[in-house]
């Protein structure tokens, strides 16, 4: 259904047939396929193609901040459902108010995670943002932190492992693994995650995920799937609302798989 690079036509063709990844024409297709709930097949693409699509989107005005905000919104919507929705955020439920721990690395996924923390704070969800490498900043992460620091009391930002809560946690949001780069996670952070008995939601991770036997239950990804390992858990694809013209200009024939939904689950074939 999704990608084929044909050297004769210089096109990547979206199709429902299974792709022959051994054909030299499929230079941007890697690994296996995923399928949506409606039966639509999505082959895995390379990191290089994903970067190419997102970079082109930035060049035509859909900058990284807009892309990250869309991903953060998706993470927020899923988090609100996972922590119990309206029931948990009712005024009658103050005795067990939800709390989410957000772990942010110095890259794009970390920035998305901090953006999700800011959005959750606007829903009055208690958040704690932990910076894994506080001396390393990218522009997206710095921008998100500047906004999140205005969220007020109950929304701490720290780089001290001792500040990480060990009880009354509903969810851990991981911005530790990014599709842009290899994952580096401090051992004490890995130990903390493995010790907690709560779900982990990862945001746009790389193919290998966090690693270190960290159990990720859900991952939200963008554009199209990479050939993810199973350690990334159940995948959900977020609609970044990239116009079809971006794909067309990159010689990709694209048809949206989202239908009426903003986030769709993907199942490995």
C-alpha cells in the first residue's frame, strides 16, 4: 500500500499488495509490514526517508515545533485515556489525582515529551519532567522547557534521580529514544523504569527502542513505521497532517490511512 521506488518512473507507489523488499527498486522500504485495523498494509520505511519527509515539511512551513506539537497532542490524548479520563480528573477524585512522570532526552523525542507534559499540566494532571542530560540542549527541547516551566506548582523539572517518585504514579512517558539517533540512557534511569509497575508510553522512538530490557507498552510514531523491534510495544501512528503535495514533490504516491481517526493502531504482520 505505501512505498515503491521505481527507477524507471522515479516514483514510490502506494499499493495494497505485499512489497518485494528484495527488489532493488524498493530502496526506501525496509523490514516487514504493518497492517491497520481496516486491513491497510504499511511497509516499513528507512530512517533516511522519514528524515527526508519531515525535513521537506519544515522547508515548506511545517516546522519542527508544529510537528512536535501535533505529536505532543497525540501523546496527551492517549495519556488522558490511559490514566482514566474524566473519572480520574473529576473534582470528587482529589484523593487519587493522577500523576505522570516524563523522561526527556536531549533530542526531538525529548522535546515532544516535554510538550506533552505542558499539555497535561493544562488539564491539571500532576507531572514531573526528568532531564536525562541537563547540560545538553537542542533548540526544540529548550523551547519546550521554556514554555513548560510556566505551568506552575505541581509540575517540577529536575535532573536528580532522587526526585523521581516511586509511588502513586499512573504512567511514565518516555522521550528517551528518538528515531534520529541511538539511545543512551543512564543506568539509574533504567533501574528506575524497571522498578516501576506502571505502563510506559514512548514517543517516536528509534527501531531498537530504549533497550536495557525496559518494557514499553505503547509507542506513538509519526509519518510511517520503521522496522521496529517488539520492545517498542503496541504502535500507534499519529497523523501529522502533512499535505499530499509533500509526498508528491518527493515522488511518493500517498493515500492517507487515517480515515476519521487522529491516531491509529498498527499491527505487525
